[in-house]
C-alpha cells in the first residue's frame, strides 16, 4: 500500500530519494483523510526548507492542512501540474501527485523517518 523505498513522517508526508534529490508528497492515507483536494499552495523554487518546517498548504473540500518538509534542503522543482489539477494528489498520491523536489542538505535526516512498515503500523 505504501512504497517500500520511500520514507515517511508522522504528519503523513513521504520522501523518495534519488541520489541527493528528494521528491516529497503526501501519503495515500493523507489524501483519503483530506477528501477531494481542490488547491495546493507550493513553495518557491530556490526556497530553503528545514525538516519539520511548513512548505505549503493543501486544501480540500473539508479542510486546509499544512504540508511539512520531511528533510532539510533547497527547492529545485515544484509540481506545476497541481496548480491547474490539484486532484492529481487524490488520483496518484505516491506518483504523479508529488509536490516538490529538493536537494538534500542533510541526508542523515532520512534515518529519523519511518519506513513503509512502520508507517503502515502508524495508520493501520
């Protein structure tokens, strides 16, 4: 249900790492809890984020929730498709619904995040 090669936070964000690049999104569990997503507020390219810091907001028909960065780094790319089609997060939360890509500043932080099994137990 949750990709094994991703790392997860208790706030329901995930990060997939390729070299020193981390792709961040929200989990399938989170998108189901939010319901129909209508807007995603994205950070600016070049913005520096610290682990645990707000990187934007996600708005559904039910609520507005903060998005938190699971790792420290600089924003390299945002998923511009979400500006026109926020519902991609509902349709493909672990793939096309990614939110931001960052250059990892402190790769050791990944060791503090949950693996898929631990996250599955959290939301179980």
